C-alpha cells in the first residue's frame, strides 16, 4: 500500500520557535509538495520539489523554507513560527511529469498551533 | 493567476439521494482534472480523474462530467451514503505545461441518514 507519512499529527509551538515538519514517501516519486489548508481557503501551495536538492516556491512561500536531501524525504521548516502560521499542513507526492496520471498522494496532515 | 472555484460551499443531502458537486475553472489550457475526497482528520484522496478529450467518465457510484465550453466540472455521486460525507475538491492541471495542480476551495457534503 503506497504511503505518504508525516511525522507529527499535532504540534504546539511558541512564537519564534523553529519548527520542522517531516514528510516521507515510499513510492519513489520525483515530485513532492507542501500545502497549507485553512478553512474557506482550500489548499495553498507553499513549496514543491521535482528532484533531490531542487525546490521551487509555490503561492505562499513567505516564512517557510524546505529541504530535500533525499528523494523520499521533504521537510518544511518554519524558521521563526508566528501565530498566523497556525494551520493544517499537508504533504503530497506525485510521479514524474511524464506519468500517465497527475494524481497527488497526500499524507494525513500535521496540525500546527502556534501560541 | 488562474483559479478553480466551487459554486456551493456546503451541500446537504439525504441518504440514498444522488449528489452533484460543481466546480468552475478558468484556465482554458487545463487538460486534466481530478476530484479528491477529504474525510475529517485525513488527507485528500483521489476519487476520479478526467482528461480534456473526454466529457464523461464513470467510476464506482461516481461520475465526472466535463463541459469545456463553459469550463465546468461536476462530480455526481449515486445513492449517497453517510460514508460519503466529506469535503470534495476539484483540481485542474495543464499537463502540457506545469504539473502543479490548482485546487478549488472545496465543497462540504453532508449526508443525513
């Protein structure tokens, strides 16, 4: 069974703390994504990566960075957490651009609360 | 940028009824569309997809209709069950260009027993 695993389901952090959200996929996918999901706003793309050590900004990259040192792992980093980063964070992966489908496989999500 | 939107944020139906969830898209270059279902506390999951060279595709109890003329997509769920209660997202993609999908804001489907 294919899987995208997010290391933490729930986190509570304080303003100014550095936060790491980890994501691992076991499908050998080239592409990985980080979204945040807020009520009424749907899924907004923060960053994505189409290869190891490659990253591209999405629609809302401010306040975030990412790391992809290995193909199966894509980390989202909040250098200095702020209360407006309280949200549900979703990691996803997909096959290479030339694949027959563009389906994204999502993790279960990490709900972050910043106090 | 281009956007994908939904006509109704919430849809309430009775168990056994058919449900129709609508989605409008604005990028005429989009050629691939996916519907996702997100149950409470979980990540979105693929339901069904359709390419722009088709106008209808059927799965198990679900049908997706694509009207390229008016840039409209719909998901029909037959004999809706309580387990169908979830948020449904449409996503569009231009596979000839970016492989990054654009998601709609979601419709919450509530099924009453």
